[in-house]
C-alpha cells in the first residue's frame, strides 16, 4: 500500500502553473507512487487562489479541481486542530494528514516547514519528497533543507 501524503496548496498550485519539483511530486501521485489525500477546505483554498490570484476562468478552475480530486482521496476535517500559531490557515494540512493517517506533508510554506514534523507526520519540501521517492532512507536528512 502506498504512503498517504498531503500536498499543501502551494505545491498543487505550482504543479498546475510550472513544471518544476512540485510538478514532479504531482506526477508521482498521479502514477500511484503515493496516495494523495485532501480535504474540502484545501479544495476551496486551491480554487480561490487559481481564480483570484492567477485569473483562471471558472472552467479552468473546475478542470484543475477535477484533476486534483481524480488522483486523491477526500477526508473530512473538523477545523479544530490548532498547531501552526504563526499561520493558523496551515492547520488544515496537518489535520488532514492526521485524519487520513498520512505520513507526510509536502510543502513550500515556511510556517509548516519550520515545524519539520508533527507527531508521526514529516513535513518535507518538494525536493526532499522527491529524494525520499528515490531513497526512502533519505527523508531524515532531506527534511533539513
């Protein structure tokens, strides 16, 4: 069974907009190398960013959300977890990972990366995640990026 992973919104946005490390992370999830999990709150944030920040049309947002849902599993969160004091909006990613039983969150967000982990959940940069895919023993060192 593939490891469950949460991609935060900036990773998913970067995967849609550019063809760098975040896109490679997305390709790994699409290929089934990991099981992507998400929550409704993440979809809402993703949709809003595509529309408001990047000017995507309603149809473009709908297509991007469909792609996100197609290759992931939705879980429900309560919104009651409070871990990231410096940016409470980031709590949804940690709660989603906890509810889903995910072992990793892939993020470029400095507030999440500053935690480096929570309980048994590792918080990795896209580069560290890709290194983990190549060599699972590397995640400990790569997390320090």
